[in-house]
C-alpha cells in the first residue's frame, strides 16, 4: 500500500535518545510507525507487528503501533531517528535540511526483524 510518511520529534523519542541510542528504550520509541486503526485493519496489520517501509531513497523495518493522534488519511508517522532517516530523501534543496514530511512510501507486513541502532548503522555502512 502506498501511503504518505511524515516524521517529527516525540517526547518519548527525545527522552530515549538522551538515555542512550543503543538501549531498547530508544528502539521502542523511534523504530516504530504510528498507523491508524483503520489502515491497520485494512492491511491486516496488528499492533506490534513488523512492517517494511520502502521509499525511493531506502527501506527500513519498524514496528507498527496504533496511533493515539489523528493522522490525515493514508498517512503514517515515524519519529525522527536513524530508522526514519533510512527512507528520507537526503536532498536539502538549498535549505540545509532534508524534507521530513510528505514522503510517498510503500508499507507492507514483514517477517524481517527490526534492527537495533548499532546494527542498522553497520548494515547500511554508516560505521
């Protein structure tokens, strides 16, 4: 299913990043995709199930969580962090900041595992 991805900061992601990027707390706060109950039902996705997000600039596996906020139709939200960065276009268009909003992505259930941050960096050659 093709959906619109938006990213941003969350209180939980901010708290977890200060505690340590290699902790499970950070994975649980940032390696997630907030999805409406309706969209999860339509796709047969259960809360806590792994999903793959595929964008023109990369792909990543995260856990689906039921959003507590209202999202625009056909939109998912992933907190800023290394998992979101895997699918964000790095082009800045002279703004010095990539666009973290309105990214068309494909999402699908997967049996692939969510990688922790150190492993994610190693797999994608960032360390």
